C-alpha cells in the first residue's frame, strides 16, 4: 500500500476513477434533473445557478446528461474489457502453453485482426450489425481481445518454464489444473495493467462511435453523442461541446494515470524502493 499510494500517478488516477464510478452508480440520486426532460423555450441557455452547465439544443440539462452518460461509458468500458480479456487470455494461454498448430492458428488470427485499424474495424462491424449499445460492445470486444491474446501468450511462454510449473507437471497435474492454478495466477499483474488502460481505450472508442452516430442512439445520454450535437453550436453555445469533452478527458486521463501507477508499482523493472 505504501508503494501504491506513494505514487502520484496511481493516487490521482484512483481518485478520478473512483469519482467516475461513484457518479455513475449514484446518477439517479445526484442528477439535478431528468436527463431527457425538455424545455424548448430555454434551449441553448448558458450556464446559470439553476442549470450549472447550461441547457442543450432541446432544452435538456447538460449536467444531468453528463452524469447519466457516465453510466453508458462505464458499461461499455467494463463489458468490453471483461469480454476481451476472458477471450484473449484464454486463447493466449492455450497458444503459449500447448504450442504447435494451436499456437499457429491463434496467432495468425490475431495477426490478421491486428492488420486492420481498430476503430475502422469497429465502425464496419457496427455498420453491419446496426448502431446500438450492445453492438458497440461486441465490435470493440472483437477487435480488443487480440492484445490480451498476445500478452497472455508472451507471459505464458515465460512462466511455463518456471520450476513450480515443471514440478506440477512432474507430480502428474493435468494441463487444465496447471494452467488455472500455476500459470494464470502468475501472469495477472500485466493483465490488470492492460485491462486498466484498455478500459480507457474502450471509453474513448465508444465516444468516437457515438460521435459518428454509430453508438448509443438518442435519447440515451452519451458523451460522444453530446459532442457531435454540440459541435453545431460552437459559436453560439460552446458549453454544449466543452463539458462532454472535459468529462471524456477526465475519465480517460484518470484511467491512464491509474494504469501508469500500476505499472510502476507492480512491474519489478520500474518499481522504486520506498
């Protein structure tokens, strides 16, 4: 704990991340207005004491929509990271542990997927499947598991030669038991770091897809959709684009800081003696 909290990046990232999670979980309690309640007579109203971040082009409270939009971002982020890490680590561990034709097939599939720009592949998949929250999660997880597979394979190749793994095999332990009890627990540190950084990437990708109209559909609040709506009024009501952009920046920055702090604390190559 001393090593963790003595790291500025980890501490600041943890504060921002916890704040984001608390805001998302407590959205019904802390949002001052219904995010879909319209007051068209006051559309594009500037920030005031009543509406701290102003009103959008349909007269909806911007602060309430940002608070509820955090739920969408976290749902996409956690869903993508969980799906991608489970699929990727499982396939990567199998490739690294068993080798042979299995490793060849899995790694060639990852090479093929890595040859496509990630966001373009996600756009293509969402365009085919249709714009919705679940389809965004599927598209991002489909292109996200390959990084976990390569990481898992590399770590397993190193761990499988360790003495405790060789000893477990010599004692007659079957491969599934060796992988679950001796291999996977010893590659968890880099996976945690990658998952933290992947969460930030998933939130940013969801915002990009929603900005292009391929993500969450109206009237559900989404930071990316709020940005694309606000860009039409940059000269008239720039608060519509500024505050959703700030929310995305703080969420991604907090998770990146948290990931960097975890690298410093968990990786012996970067660990600083306190």
